[in-house]
C-alpha cells in the first residue's frame, strides 16, 4: 500500500540522470530529465547530492534517479511541486512543475 501524499509533504520526483557534466564544483554536476503531467520535457542540472543514487562520473548513463520536492497544491490528481534547491530569476523564485500525483513517492 502506498502512503497518501498531501499538500506540504516532501516527495521524490522520479527522473533519469542522462549525463555527467563536470567534477567541479564537488561533488560533481549531472544533467537530469523528466516529463511533467502533460508530457512536456524538463531538464535539471545540479550537484549529484541533490539526486538519489550513487551517481558518479563512472556510472552508466542513463540511470534512474529522483529528487526531493515539496507538494504545493493538488488538483484532480496533479500535484504542483517545487524544489528546495533549485530557484532562479530576480527574486529567487522556486521552480515548480505539475506532476501526476501517483508518479510521486514519499520522501
């Protein structure tokens, strides 16, 4: 039985690590891809510490991974999630994505 996720919960957003980019800064940067609830592709670049698994330069890519997000809203089975570690723009706005709720796992 899967735990029920609610607004405000942390969850794991499944993704695929597709490419090791660089060793600097430590612990290294990778390119990760996933699709949202509308099958739009998204790419994230971040330190390997932001993603699940033992991702290293010598890992075989593509490799399954995930990243921790927070559920901001849930409407009709679609969760709006935001990352804690990824933000941008002039006001450091968090990036948000709409993901099918049943695709997310408890953190």
